[in-house]
């Protein structure tokens, strides 16, 4: 009975949270019966499969990049105190309702006796869904169980009880990027902040595509912001899987450097300097599901790619189109093809109308516009990213200066409405591609890299705009 009080408090409306919209619309007696039945199912027969003993859902284990965080520590402590070493629903207590989505509702919850660890519990009422949407729930479960990335959610537990499916994942106290945009002047972010969030989204999409997962639901509402200010993509029910063959491509890159002459000129009393062009072979990791194909028209209409609207079939390129729309909205506070109604917006996307920009001379805006234009190409054969994925997009001048291996250590931007928890690990300055101080740091880093390469030979070039290995030809 103690557990019942925690999960279904009589003087709170949280007991309504797990009932479907159909149940809520019925009489109070019928709703009460549904709630009682669900609570009994929760406390009598259900278990949340956790890392300690997972049999119903595969691949549930502490992810390498999160294995030492407070959430996993709390779960291990709870399962160690459990009589059977398993995490039960009675270990959870609901705090409040966070929001509702296309498939279910999300609640903030904590483990009993471990209030420092907060989780999000996504609850889906299977009886309220069509067979098509049920397949979306199953897709999300499979994808969540396979993810292991700093900018994607960690699935701590998966619960199947009665006609409910529950996912215990990360809680992001800073809300979503759409809400953050609404707090900004004219709904626009500074360009350096756009680079920060866009770079992290790009890395998350790169990881998904390397697993053969096409996201198809990129929009600010699905980009959550963690307590440390970094992003987390959410909602994977519209994804689809495809085959992908990761490979290493070699590309020749020429670099020009200046070097002092071996002999000092006695006539002119100065150093003679010559310019030398070296060729570097850059080995790049490419993992883009170029053979991905689907005919389903899903997603948010303002972010739909032209090939998705026509219904003739689409692939992973729809994510790179949506990425271009996202960068545009973060910069301008609106989507590029928005019309007076949904039908008008779809016509604008499918037509031959080119994307239009406001006349601005802000530093770095030219690079941003060029990136957007290359992403919002309606011919997928010419669209940036469709051939080699994020590997090509990372090389765009808009992302110059970003050290991709260190991106998770960057300090988030200071923008209105973003409360960031201090993190001792985030020692790298927030990315700012056009300030003079940043350029000085880049030149210093280049000098150190040159010394390192001369002394050590073939080593990793940390100043590169790519997370690759370089070696001299």
C-alpha cells in the first residue's frame, strides 16, 4: 500500500497520468477502476528490466560514456538493495508531468532514497494507438536500446506492463531548443550559439547514420538541452533502419607553410623565407546509409524534404535537408519555406522556389548562408551530405575552428533562459569562429601542432576540422 501512495497519490492528479485519453474522457468511476487496475499491475507483477538483469530487452547495460554518472550509480545502488537484484517499479516515484508527445506522456521521476538522480519516464498507452503507431513504439524501443552517445538518450530501463510501455531515460531540465528560441529577441540566436547547437546536432546525426538509422524528425522541439547545456536528440519513433557500410576514404590535402632559409643573406642582413607546399593524405571515416529508401511520408511539415512530400521515395538525405532548415530557423526565427497555411508551406517546399535570406552583414553570416544553400538543394544528387554524410558538412567554412574530438567538452553559450550547471570538465571555451582572440588561439594551436608533427612524425592533427588521422605523403 505504501507503493500505491507513491505512484497514485489520492490528493494529486498524477493518478490520471497513466490513463489514456479515452479513459480520461469516461466517467470518474470507470477512470478510477482503470487506475486501480494499473496500480495493481505495477506493484504486483511488473518489473523494470535494468542493467543488472535484463532478459526482456537486449543491450541494456551501462553505456561506456555514461558509466560513472550519478544516474547509473543510483540504479546500481537500488538494484543492490533489491531482494532479487532487479529494479522494480516500486523503486520509482513520480514528481510531475513534463509533457505529452505523439505517442505518450513524459514524467519527471526519481528513485526512492536517491533524490539526486532524476530521470524521464516516457509512458505509452498501447491500447490508444493504431497498429502503425505501435510499430513506431517498437522501433523507438529498438533504437533506444542501441544508442551510446553523449548527445543521444541513454535507456536505463524498459518496462512492459499490462498495455503500457515505459522507457526510463535521461531528464533534460532545460527543456527543448524550441522553448529556448521563444525566449530570445525576435526568436533568434546569436550566430556563435547557432554554430554550437548545430555542431552538436550534426555529430548526433552522424552517429545515427553510422548505425544505418535515418532520423526523419529533426526539429527544435526534439532537441532537448541537458543540465550542462549540451543537446540531446529525442523521439525516435519515426526512424527507419537501412544498411550502411562504414569505410575509410583517403583524400589528398595540400598545405602551404613558410620556412626560414638555411643561410642568412649577408647582403641584405635578413632571413630569406620560402613557401613550401606539402601534401597530406587525410583519412576520413565515412558511414552514410546511401542505399536507405522509404516511401512513408512522416515528419513535421515545415521540415519535410521535397522528395518526402512527393512520395516517390527518400533516403538519408531528408535529415540533411532538415538540418539546413534547422540552421535557418535558429538564425532567423522562422523556417525558410513557411507559408500562410500547411498546404502553402508544402507547395513552397516542393516548388522550384529558392531559399531567401534577410540582408545582413553580421560576421560569419555569409558562411552560414552558404551552408544553408548547399543543404537546401532540392536535387538530392547535389545536396551537401547526401554522398558522404557529415564528413563533408564538417569541412564547411561555417564550422571552421571546431575541434570535433573535443566538442563535448565545449562550454555552452550564454543565452537568455539557459541555466547551465557548472561542469569542471567543460574547460574548452565556447566555440566562436570569428573573434580575434579565437583566431590567436587557432594560430597558437597550429604552431604547437607543427612542432608536434615535426618532432613526432605522423600524429593526429588536433587542429583539423575533422576527427581524422593525418600522415605525410
